[in-house]
């Protein structure tokens, strides 16, 4: 029961956070953080690929590569399970809210079953009337079995803009790693290839 409540609470804050512009910090290209439990390091690639920044979180065994023109933040995260947020650059004045990629890690006292977490999360989604699910499929994250679901928030009086969200997760031991990409529905595909490359670069505790 507690497990289900945590899933529901996490899902609710995901929907709220996706429709809220959060203050961001410094572009990755200008950072070289080695404290606060994470590291950001330059990762210069070949001449045909933009420079990347390597995000490392030794506490949770995470490694990911992000475009150097994205912005990193640990401030303003609405849920204690969220460890980092990354924001794509705004293209023009018609972009009121940037594309957003968040990393969450949930730790439990016992090992977590991917099947159980997935079933509870999908059940929560199906019971939420403010969203519409467009795809729901198994996936692979860091070489481990995972799951990915895409859904859109339905516009209403309080939130007239529809957002599309790609929610991906995997369970390893007693931890669930959740990765979320959110953007206005009409512009969701703009950064989807980049987000797929980010997820492809993911490593967890040397896995993948």
C-alpha cells in the first residue's frame, strides 16, 4: 500500500512539474562541478558531433552524456527523489517553457520488482483522467530491462497548454531509476532524438 502511494505521489508531482517553469542555473558548458554528490565534466567528441558534458553521480552510480548547451539544475526540484534536472535552450520567444529532462532515484528497504513497479505505475496512469497515454512498451536502460510510457496532459482552464511526457524507468536491487522528458505536445518531437541519445549513453553502476 505504501509502495502504491509513493508511485501515485511521484506521478502527481511529475504532472505538476511538467507544467511549471522552474528557475534554472548555469549552462553545462560553463560548469565543472565536483561536489554536491555529482560531477560535470567536459567530454569533447569528434568534429561531427557537438561537445558533450558527462554527468556523474557516484552516490547513485549514474553516468550520462548531455549536450553542452543544455542547462543543469538541482534547485527547485519538487520531489526529494529527484536528483537533477536538465533544460534544453529556448529557441525563440514562442518557447515559454524549455524542454525538461529529470532524473529521479527511489530507494527502498527491500529489492524492487520491475514488474510490480511497472504495474502500479501503469495502473496509476490509467486511473488519472487528466492524461492520455499514447504508447506503453518494455525498453532497455543501461543494458537492463526497463519500461517506457508516453502520455499527454489534457489542457484545462488552469493549464491551457498540453504537455507530452516520456517516462522511462528501470529497477536494480532496491532502487528504481526514473528518467522523464517533458515538452509542449506540439514541440515534443523537437528534442526526442537528443533525449534518446541521452538515454542511450546511460550507465548505472558499471552496467550497460
